[in-house]
C-alpha cells in the first residue's frame, strides 16, 4: 500500500515535507525493481542539488540506479546508517530515508504526485 502522506516523483523517489526540510527516499516499487540493494553512494552534506538531477546512486544485484532530487536545495543530512546497511531499503523503503534537503522553494513541490496519482503512474508503466 502506497502511503498517502507522501508525495512521489515519476522517477520513483518519495518525499515528505517536515517544516522547511524535504525528506527523500525511494518507493517500494523502485526497491522491488532494483532487487537486493548492496551499496548506496549518498550525497555530501552541504551539496547543492537541482530538482530532477542525479544526486545519489543505489546499486543492487541487478543494476545501479541514479536517485534524483525531487526539489532544488541543499543536502542537510544523510542517512549514514544505510552506508553499512543498504539492505534496510529493501525491508522498509518508506522508513529508510536517504537524505534531507533544505533551502528549497515551496513551488518546487508542485508537480509531485500524491499516492493515488503515483499508483496510476506505476500501473501505466507496467
């Protein structure tokens, strides 16, 4: 079940806004498509990111996949626990956040999909 309190991108990242911070992870569909996740290269804290551009890489037994910034801003925190335990994403994709972005414009969240829209999008891709 896709959590209704999250927003999504068409590149399968989820985002939740906590005050002035965007918390980012990958969807259950993304982690299932990747298979067993073996490595994650997180962005550096302080790095400036641009909405829609690659800022992180996840590797699995199947492939390596870029993770894209859902909003433009600055990386304020990364989930460093994932560096030693990347498989956590396979177990809890909606709890295993990857990084947090601050200093983004509220308008950057326009165009993010709600859970129903994301589910329809995933269905259309299959």
